[in-house]
C-alpha cells in the first residue's frame, strides 16, 4: 500500500529516536554490569529490548507503506557518567519519544491511516511505562540516597 510521504518521514524520525534509545540503553546497561549493578543492568537491558521491538514495528510499517526505513540515522547519544546521570538522560529520552509519538498521531489521523495511529498509540503506552519506571527509580534514589539504591542493585549469590 502506497503510504503518505509525510507520514513515512515522521515514522523514520521515530525510528531514529528508537535506534538511538536502543544504543543509549545498551551502553548504560553494560556500564551497570561492569560496575556490578546486575539488577539495574537487567532492567535497562529489558528496556532496550522493548525499544528494539518498537523499531521492528516501525520498520515493518514503513515497508508496508512502501517507504524506505532509514536505519543509519542516530540522534546524539547521552551517556551518563554515573547512575543518576544515566537515569536523568534516559528520562529525557523517554520524554522526547513521548512528545514525538504524540506529534505523529495527528499526522496519521490527517492522512486517515488508522492502523498507523493504532501502532503509534500502542508504542506510546510502552514509552509511558518506561518513563514511569525511570521516574520511580529517580524517586527511590532521592528518598533513600543514591548509595542505598545502588546497594540494592547488586545481585547477591
């Protein structure tokens, strides 16, 4: 099905956001693993895998609309030097994603592409869940101190 080029362009921008998030989260995950924060490593890795699924769905939709998925474009990565900075950067990434999906939904509606709108709405719910989890982690660090929070991220034998 030949899709609307404006919508395909928007989907490719969202794809760039997802591909950037995957890379940022994988680096953060591996840093946490290197520092011994195994629980946090697994949580961030799981979030990266969720973003991979989003990218896969966007690619499939772009192909269905007879567009060309642009997988070579990444936005700047914001790698944290420590866990609080990582979480702050990841919160910013999720907020950017949510804004992007919110802006894309009216474009899908404008070109009367309900399946794309439904896809975007399902992904934005996942992004909202990611943001909620990150904000909870940030709140936990603030309430119990960074040291106590990080102590809980070490997996015991």
